[in-house]
C-alpha cells in the first residue's frame, strides 16, 4: 500500500481531486486508511513533479472524503488480460501450429 495524497476537493464532474508526489497507474484501486475501496485512478494531470490525480469514486458519499488521506492498494491490482502463458505474435493473436505433412 502506497500513500497517494490528501483529497483537496470533489469536482463537479464527479471526481475526487488530490495531489501526489508520484504517478500512479490508471485503474489502480484507491483505498482509505480502513482499507475500504474508495474508487479507481482515472486521470493524472498537471506538472510532472507534483501531479494531480482524479479518482472516480465508488462510494455513496464521496464529498465526505474531502481532506482525507488516500492510498493505492498494490495488492488489489487486477492481473492484466492475456497473461495465460500462451505465446503471442506481434499482432496479438495466438500462433497456430504448423500443418502436419501427409504421406
């Protein structure tokens, strides 16, 4: 679990806006100090050294989180699709086996 930052305000567009010292990945789960899932990272914008992060809330009362510290939960990250162990080519499709020779 890594500290993301303190929520500065709740935007009209429905996002919790906060400032951080590092750049999180998109769709990372965001939790509070009680490990309750608050939402997911939907946008990172602003200066490179101290960017702003927009979190799409998944709670009933997102305005109540203004001023609260939020964290990115690295253990709740979803695995990336397509990681089943099959070899893939540049086009992203699975490689077909070579045809058998007859005769």
